C-alpha cells in the first residue's frame, strides 16, 4: 500500500472515529461506533483531569454536557487537548451553563 493511500485510509478512519464520519471500506460500522464512544468518554475523562475545577463546578452535569458538546463539535485529530478544553469552556459559557467570568476566561478557570 502506498504512503498516500495509507494516509488517506488513516484519515478516513480518524474521521469515522472522531467526527461521526462513515465507516471506511473493510470496517464494521457498529464496532467503529463502539470505539468512537470509548474515545469520546476518554476525551471527557482527560478534560476532567486537566480541568478539575471545571468538573467540580459542573458536578453531575459534566458528563452529559460534555457529551452534548462533543456531539456538536468533535475533537479534531490535530487538536491539542488543552485547546479542546478551552473550546468546551467557551461553549459552556455561550450556552449559559457557566457564568461569564468577570476577569476573563483565563483567570476565572485557570486555563492556559
């Protein structure tokens, strides 16, 4: 298999796993959905670990809100987890799930 074809197949697989794209030829769509759900939950756990104050503030709402956010805006394969966490916080504020910080997003939630 050529490098170009391999890169294309890998991109198709990432799109299926991270952005609800169609299953590439040769992959079982139901198994890919299971794996995609596992990755989404992992992203949520990583985000809660990186931003414990956010997970604490949201409490039991964290999981469902992250699931809603992730369904609307999946993590890109080239995106760093910190940038994805920042996007989640912005989404939470814009959707009214968190109050708008008085002294700026970075100060209020200790974001980098």
